[in-house]
C-alpha cells in the first residue's frame, strides 16, 4: 500500500481511538512481514509527532523465525500443503524453508486476545499486527468477553469487508455489528446504505470455495443452517451459526526468488497482424531463442498476455476465434538476471515491430507503444509461493511475539 494511503488510514484510526478512548486493532503491512510492519510503524511515529500525542502500541509480528520452524519439523510436526500444486511440497521440508526469502504466518484471534490483556491493564492504547486472519481482528474482543464463538466468527466474517455486505455495496464504508447471546445484528451507519437479508447472506460467497463452511484456526464456521431476518429497513438479524472444533493450525506463506522481470506494452490495430497473431508470436519466439542461443536454456522465460483475446483465462477461454479490432500485447520476460530480462524483452519488442508476415504492407508502425522507454521496463525481483502450508501447533500464541512500543519513538 502506498505510504500516503496507509498514513491516512492509520491517522483516521489512531485519531478516532485517541479521542474516544477506545482501543484500536489493525493489521498492517500488506504481506505482513517485519519489513512491511516497520514501514507502518514509521508512519505511526510521524502521526504521533504531528498530532503531539503519546501512544503505547502492542505490536504482534507475523514473520516466522526459520530456525523455529525447522525445529518444529524436526520434532515431528507436519505442515501439509493447503492446495495441491506441483510447486508446493506435499509436506513442508527444510529445503522449502531455506529457499524462502521470508515466511509469514497468519495469526488467529488468540494473540490479539492476549494483547488485549495489556489494554485492560492500562498498558497500551491499541494493537497493530502483521499477517492476521481478517475475522480474527473483529473476533478477538468478543471472544475475550465470552461470547459464542460461532456467532462471533460469523459476525466477524460479515464485518471484515465493511459495506460490501450492504446495498448498495461499498468497499470504503463500514458496518456496525451488535452481538447478543443468541444472535447478532448487522446495520450500516451510512443512511445511503442498508443491510438486507440478501446482501448479508450473499457475503458468505465472498472469497469462499464453500459458501456454507469456512475453515479457521481451531475450527470450521458452519453457516449452512444460519437464519437471516430483516428486522427493520437497514438491519438484519442473524442466528443459527455453528462452530465445529478441529485441531489448531496456522497458515504459513513463503516465497522464493525465481528471477527478474522486464515488460513492454504494445497496442495493435492492424487487422492482418491480429489475424495472424499466433503465427507472429511463434515466429518471434523462434527468432528470440535463436538470437540468445549463447545463453543457457533456462536463462529466461517469455510470456505473451494478449488482452482482447485470452489474457485472463488463457487456455481455459471459452470464446474461440475472437475477432477484436484491436489488442494489447503485454510482453512479460523473467530472466536469471535483470540484464537478461531487459535484453530479451527489448529484442522481442523490436521483433514485433519489424517481423514480416503475409499481407504486411509496411516495414514498421504496426505496433503502438504507450510508454517510454518502449522496448523494456525493468520491474525487478520476481517471487513465487513455495510455501502455502497448514502447520498444526499446540500453542496458538507460540509463533507470535508481542512487544510494546512507545510513540513518538525516542
């Protein structure tokens, strides 16, 4: 997230919490690594200085110590892949850990609940976390207060995306959840929006493989028998959620470096070029491989994303023989080094501009480049997931360290 946007969000949260003496809980830093969290903490420091306020914040890091994780595996703990993919080992290995640049774990509500103890003791003003379960941020306080776990987790699921669960939906507005003993209420403070049975129930489909069951650390939220009732024009009552306890697991995410990227963006409106696109792209690849034959075969990888034809679904595209009048070619090259990626991408761009094909009437000008430099734009390091595993643990607090930081920093 750009610093200006992150700072604005943090400023709003901190200012509102400070004025109302209400604890704030937020997950910061995008991917949740220590580097990203530190970026957010520097902004908190700026905010505290600019507003001349003193803060004590509990920071819960989500980045995992590699040696701790290796020790877990050596002691017999298993981490099975979440999704069956050839890139992911069926069970996490020491080698997977070594290949990863950074490994983060997605914390559940428990570490946040532990940090709330510090708030109730008067030792902190709020909590900032690294990688965290979205609904864990909302569930921590009511779970600590002893509310039903199924209702709490279901309400948190609705709250996590704000007014996307309302009509008309919005990603920027918030919603209000009111938790009771045997139900909860969802409403929107913005008078322009309202919670409806359809909008609240439909949120179960959002980012879920199964709209009735959601796996969480320590249990499965089952909403298959949930009851949604419209209690007034803006408010929905929800009851009947169930919680199915399971072994406690945390999700591990790790990435490894595979190379360096360069791209070029080209627009095409020549009908002869578009009609012979496959032929042209195959010919360009052949010429590129021939020219760079002095490099090892695995030194680079070429990918063409053709917007207007099949850039999104690729081989799964259902529309065959599309006849667009213009297309966008995104040339995507990953090289072992940035120089290799730049060189290959530049060569391909030049080839596309000048390569011959049946029906061609010009020697150049078939390609429109919207940016300069036209031939290649260096993008930098490229990472892929090599760890996306579920680790079973006995103590949900163990991987996550809590520290109190005072702002402004000295």
